[in-house]
């Protein structure tokens, strides 16, 4: 079994990614709202509200980080292919980060991916 982690830069694409992954049989994922160090640094450099002349809402735009467990390396490649079809080449800036690694043990999950 393998863990997939995908940090999605564009939150508007979340449902597209989940639907795409479901087409290959992945029906479970854990989703976290997250932010990265660069976005955090940028948010801290913003001018405090009391110095603004026009009203603005303080908002630190974030990411979504998805975790899912899959049965085989085949699913890793399929998830990556679907993800890049939706997002574009992940080697480009401001797209996302996709990684996967083998699990020594996993318990408490359903075998929900189809071979």
C-alpha cells in the first residue's frame, strides 16, 4: 500500500480532482486546509487594517492538502495523470505538490480501490 499526498494550489480545482480520482476507484481521501511558508510570509507583510484607506478583508488564501491510501503503484501514476490533466504540469510554479511513499502498515482502512 502507498500514501499519496497532494497539495493543491488552486482551491477551485478540489472537486475536479476528487471526481477524477473517483473515476479510477478512489473513494476516500482526507482533506486539510493548509498554507505554505511563502503564503504565510506574504500574509504577514500585508499592511494592517488600521492603516488602510479602503476597506479590505484580511484573508490568507490557502491550499488544500489531500491524503489517500492506494493499493499499488499503478494508482499512484493514475492519480498523478488525472491531477496533471486537471491542474497542468506540476513542475510549473503555483500548481501543486504531488508525492507518494510506501506504507509499512495500514490498519482501519477499507480496500476501496479497484484493480
